[in-house]
């Protein structure tokens, strides 16, 4: 995998675009500089890899817009060392961004093809998250509780098992909706199983499905 001056220059242009769109967290912008997005795309998309666009990555799935990745990451309110559960590894790009921020990442992917591809790229970049092939609706209770949970696909409802695996004070960031658009939602777990719910407008994701694909 080659990461040349041209790629680095395109990354800086993307980072400036993200900053102009309102992404102000310096650590997140630095993570975007560290993680080459073109590594996670087919080589035919290399010249467009740093555009604020989504791309097909196989198995009917997409790599999210860079702004969406950055926006969701900001909502997590991460600190170095936080344990994060990601539902939907996909290409692995969001996973790598979380790792670059110093999070301890557990990520679940239901498509075997994507799981294998993402694992290979992430390991080549030198990151070591805990990656699993399985049903994201169930989360990963053996690593709970989590400081944050990030869902990177459109969920028709909020899975109770994910809520149960979150720490008090933790954040669950999840796009909710069954149509073409979902409402970006952040739930903050309070004492006594109380929840604070915040919404952040419409986004578009592939649907969150229950069955794993071999």
C-alpha cells in the first residue's frame, strides 16, 4: 500500500473541508491525517478517495462520507483509553480512526467478506482492535461495559442489549430509521437507568440487519 505526497496533500484538503463544515476537534482532524482513506477503497477510486463521498465497498455496503465519520466520532466525546464498541466494521476506516484516537476498540461486522478485508487492512496499518464476525444487535457483552457505542448503519430501533452494555455516563450514537433517511441520535446513560436523548438531523446509512452473511 502506497501513501505518497499526492495522497497526503488530498488528505489535508479533506481535513480543511471537514473543518469548514464544523468539525473542530483537533484530535479527530489529526486522526484523519494519520489514516489513509484510499487504503480502504478499490484502487479505481484512489483519485476520489478524499472527496466527501460515500463509496460501495462490496456486499451491498458503503464506506461513509468522511464528514459523517467525523461527526459521529465527535458525538462519542472520546478520551484516550476509552473502550468503544463499533457496530458495523464495514471497510474498517471508522475503526482505524477510533484506533488512531487511542480508543480500545471492539468492532462487529455481519458480512464475512468485509470482516476479512477490514481485518487485513487495519492490521497492516499497525492497529489492533478486537474484530468479530457476528450479529451487531447483540453487541459484545464479554468486553462490556463500554464508554461509548457507535452504530454505523441505520437501525430500525435501539437494541436493548446495546443499551445494557454501556457505562453510566456513556454515549450511544446511533442513526435511527427504516427508510432512506435516519435521524442521528445520541443517548447518554444516566443513573437509575435514565437516559438523555439528543438528535442531530438526517443522515443516510445502509440498513442494520440481523443475519450474518457467510
